[in-house]
């Protein structure tokens, strides 16, 4: 469910990808945000249907918002000047969901479940 929720909020970020924290998203960072939406949806579907590829895509998609914000900050003067935007993104609650997703997907029990039960 968390993948679907993060996918919804990533879709909102794509739709409203205007000026955030003084940083304008570049075309490449917008493409990355769209890729994260697709990755979240396919990853959630793949995990629900016990597919290893779905799990792998979900793990990759969970890191894409961080990458997109890092790419966007390079056009705004460098990542060290906007470290808060990279780490927190669009707000504290959004960042908590992103980091919770990464933590849950990479947890030892999740990886063990995937190794045993997924095709």
C-alpha cells in the first residue's frame, strides 16, 4: 500500500513541479519523477503478484525522488547549498513516507521473504 501512496504523492509532485524551495525542476528531474510514478505502480503490482522484478523495480523507484531532487539542485547552485531540499523534499511528512518505504523494502525480513516466496 505504501508504494501506491508514494506513487500518488509522486504524481502530485509531477503535476505541481513548479518552484519548490527556490529550486526549479529541470526536464531530466521531471522525467525521473515520472519514472518514479511508473516504478511505484509497477513495483506495487509486482510485489502483490510475487514477482522478483516488481520488488527490484520498487527498490529502484524508492530512490528516484532523492535522485531527482539532487539533479534539480545542480541547476540551482549545487547540492551542498540545498541539502535540506534534497533530504526533506516537499516536506517532512513526504520525506518520512519516502524513507519509510526505503527502510521497509530493504529490511532483512522483506529481503528474506522475497528470496523465499517470489518467482
